[in-house]
């Protein structure tokens, strides 16, 4: 009985998972509009000029984060500049990391 009730729920949740994230890639990626879900970005140059109301996972040669991230930030790049506010945890790796904004939780 429990399986017959749980199975439709799991199928509906799993079928919507891909739309719960937004993905962008390219030589130069600029995000100028608010994102109300998780955001995954990869590019040579990545510029985030709008709030991300979810997790942000980003990798690139040059990354500039100029606005708020409501959840976790995972970031890796050559030159990273964080000028926004991160409301949760940050995990970062890079050749040059500049933090001019603030991190509300932990940063590694």
C-alpha cells in the first residue's frame, strides 16, 4: 500500500527535476536577469549581474560575481572576483580569488 502511494509522488518529483535548474555555457556568459532556481554556468568569462535565488555552480577562466546568491556557491576559475553577498556556504578554488562581498556561512 505504501509503495502505491509513494511511487506516483516520486515519479512526479523526479520528472520535474531538470526544470529546477538553469544552465548556461559559452565563451562569454553574462547573467543580467534574476534566476529563481539553481544555476549552472561554464564559460571563458562569466559575469553574474543579477541575484541567484538558489545554488550557483560556476566555472570559468574569469568569473565576476556582482550580486546575491541565496544558497550555496561552488566556484572554480582562474581569476575570481566575488563582489556580492552569499547567504550560505562557499566552496571555491582558483588561481586568484578576490572577496569584496560577504559570506554569511562558511567559506573554503
